[in-house]
């Protein structure tokens, strides 16, 4: 392997694994963030306590240790739960960053002015409609920038899955480095690939940011024009 043209296809194989893990983990993190935030606002104390426990445990412990726990401890008695390395990566990353996402979403919901709630109540809006049409659109404007940062952190966190035998981008880079000793070229390309993937996330999230901002702006202008 004397040419970078031979190295790049092998790194691309690892990149595809990284993309698959990142996309699936981001989707799981979004679901967990929304679910945990909903439970933390529940009227029952035990439900709120359970959701808070999930958030604090996964925020307060190491992601690497969590991955090791899912990979090495769950298969042992009394759990006897056997997960593939790919599943462990998705579950570990999704649960870990979903806990952080819950905090972002909770803060965004609290940032919506109280007058918005009062206006919706004055219009006799049902709670579901109030949340969908008034609260969430405004909260999302505040939640998307930190959520973008969190997704980039998740992408970088995928490099840890190489330690549970997954052939991701980092695993391939280390493998190629050991066999070719082209350290600068290999890890230079690896850095570039991670950077490009991060910029894709930024571009997608900025697109959603513009859509949400435009949607909220239209809703604010229409009532004024109608009045």
C-alpha cells in the first residue's frame, strides 16, 4: 500500500460504518430526549424520579464505561442479554447523548415566555394543540443550535466504538497505520473525514433552523396582518 489511492477506499469502508452508527444513534437520542423530557414533566413523582435518574446516570458516567458495561457486563448473569457490537454502539451512544438532549429540550421549553402559555389558555387551546402550535415551534428555535453541537459530539464519540471490535473509521485508521506506518497521511485523512461529516451535520441542522424560524415568523406576522 504505497499510494493513498489504496488507503482511501479502506477508510471509506470505516466511514460508512461510522455514518450508520451516527445516524441511528442520533435518531435514538432524539427519541430518548423527547421521551425523558415528557416524563420529567409528568404529574407522578415516581415517573419524574425515573426520568431524572436516567438523565443523571447517563450524564454523570463515562460513555466508554457505559459501552463496556453494555458489551461485557450485560451478557453475564443475572442479565444474560447478548447484543451485537453494532447494537451496543447505537444503544450506548443514543442513551448517553439522549440524556444531554433532554436537558437541552427542557431548557428550551422553559425559555418560551410565560405570556405565550397565558395567551393560549385564553384562547381555550387544548394542551396538545398548545404544545404543538405555540410552545414547541418557539422552543425548537432555542434548542437547535445546542442540539447541533450535541450531534457533532455524538459523531466524535463514535470513535470509541472501535474499542468494542467495530470496524469504524477510527478502527480502520489504526489498522492501516499499523500495517503501513503512514501515520501522518492516514490520520490526516481521518481528521478530514470527521470534519466533513461534522459540516454535513451543521448544514442539515442550519436548514432545519431556517425552516423553523421562518415557520414561527409567518405565524407571528399573519395574526398581526389579520388584525
